[in-house]
C-alpha cells in the first residue's frame, strides 16, 4: 500500500490503550490520517512511503494539548511577577491590556506563543483572550490546531463595549470557523466575578442551541469563593449549577477550592476540569485535588494558563508538576502515575474539547498529530520506562519533530511555518514598548 509518510521509531506510546508502549514500531500516514501502527519489520513490507523517517532513539506520542491558556499574553511574560492574583490582575495586567491589547498585540503575542508551543510539542490549545479572530487567523497560518474563546465579560474592553457586542462578535467568528478543519470556537465567559447572571443565562441558551462548549475560570482562589458567597449567597459552583451552565460540555479551569460535596456535585454534571498546577503555585491560588477528581470519574486535563502567570507554555513541564503535586496533596505516591499524567496532557484534553474522536491518541483513523522526543540524550539515560522518562526526566528541548494532521510544523527543532527571527524581533520590540510605559501604568 502506498502512503505519504512512514515514521519508524524506537517507541510509540499511543495513550490508548492506556500505559501501552510499542517498541520498534512504525506509524503509516496517508492524507493527514494515521493508517496503521505496526511493528517496523512488517511496516517496511506492507507500506511504500513517499517519505520515510528514521527515529531510532525517539518516542512518538500524541500531540500535547494545552487545554487552557491566554496565548497573546506571552508578550507580558515576566512583567508583573510574584504577586497574588487580584493584585496582579487589577494593578498590572488589566491596565496594560487597556493600553496595549489591540490587534497588533494579539497577532504578535499569538505568534510568539505558537512558536513556543510547537517547539514544546503542543499541537492543540484552548484559548481565552480578546480579539479571538486575530488568534484564529494566526493559528490557521501556522498550521496548528486550536479552539479559540468567544470571550464574555460585563465590562467594556478594547475588543467590545459590553455583552451585546461580545455576543455578536463571538458568534460572527463562530460562523466563520465552522468551515475550518483545525480551528473552532467555544464560549469563554471569563469568571463568575466578571460575568453577571443575565449574560450567563443568554450564553447558556445559545450554547445549547449550538451544542457549543463553555470554558470558564472557576473556584480559582479562596477570595473568588468568598466574593461569590457575599454577592450571591452561595459558592460560585452552586450558582453556575442553578443557572444550568454545568453540563458535559462545561470546562472548568483551576478548581483549587473544592470541598467533598462539590467534587461529587461537579461529577454529576459530567464536565471537565483543566488543572493548571504551575500557575496555581505561582499565584498561590491553592491546590486542585486531582486524585479525588479522577477517583470521582471527572475528566481532568492540563493547561499552562497564560505565559504571564506561569511563565511558560511548557505542557511537558506541567505533566511533571501535576504528577508530583498530586502525590503531595494526596499524601500518596501512587496518585497520578506517569501514564495518567500523559493522558491528562493528551486524550483528556481532547475529550474536554470534544475532539477525542479525532486527536489525543495515536490510533488508526485519527488525525496524525504526532510529537517525536529524542530520549537518547544523557538526561534521559539509562532508560527503563519511556513513559516515566517523558514525564519525570525529559524536557521540551528534546522535542525534535511535530506533525499536525500529517503536516510537519517542526523539523529537527526548526519551525517550518513560522519565522523564528521575525517573531523574536517583534517580541523584543514589545518588551521595549511595555517597559517604556510601565512606570505610568
């Protein structure tokens, strides 16, 4: 059989079946889709490929999925570090956004984020930021995959004057993206403390009609929960439940402030939770009870949050942090083993985004979203278990090659669709501009 590409690797880790490792196997790809995964000696007999890739010291994994971020905020990386969330937002980030967050800012910040994520093995991300039409355009140009947020807040921003305009602009973008194979849209109400009941009820109705996901920060900090009780007489998760927002298509981000009853309450609705361990640690937001959530049957994915609060878009790093932190929080070394952490960064993210029939695992019939990591480096030797090595020892600098829908976006550490030097120069120009104005913010 003739195929476009045959990738021969030392190890293939498909994620589904869970914790399985195929040694000396190959992936056959035709028209952007995985045709077969089989032993290399059989593959070279059964397939004639236009392109053959030899990766004798590499592991192939599904493309990593960053299930929550604010990509354009990469231009604010390191601008206001070591501050609690609300001081960070109100005193620094929101004033900077009012001054600078326009189309050019989002374009350049998104390009910087795309380059970083591709070089780190991320093939798909779920975004929440202003000017999502600009984010979508840059993603399409890069060849990456994304779900962009139709953001909603009560107050005016540089993108929209109020809820009516947020809805009209978001829905116009939704219609445009319906024909795009790699980029879609989800509703992205920012948080319970920035969106009032009336817009949320309207959003719920439209989301049900469109069968569209809702992506929202929830129970991120103790202050948010206290504020919710003071303003609405109940904790935020209960308020969203009473507004009928919780459903299998609801994606809750952070969820560090949960009691036992709320874990069961959320599990009842079948939604997903995005764990952002490094951002939660840096902002001292609290600890997400990941082991309890998984035990309750909740789908838990991984996100980096924005690069202004992390300060990177390194999902490989998040896997290690998530696995280690879960053990400490649960006081159980068996909590979130390596294979589970990898699943959280791949198939669980795909499930949260409603894309698990297409991406998230390496299986025949799924899209060829593939990452190659060279595990032959000294930092990952000796190698006893490639899954363990990837989660606990490997770094994103060992990502050598990335494919999305069979298209190669990273070739031996070189970006193929983005201009690294141009992106870097634009980022430096923004640093100088933000630094010049920083004292007056």
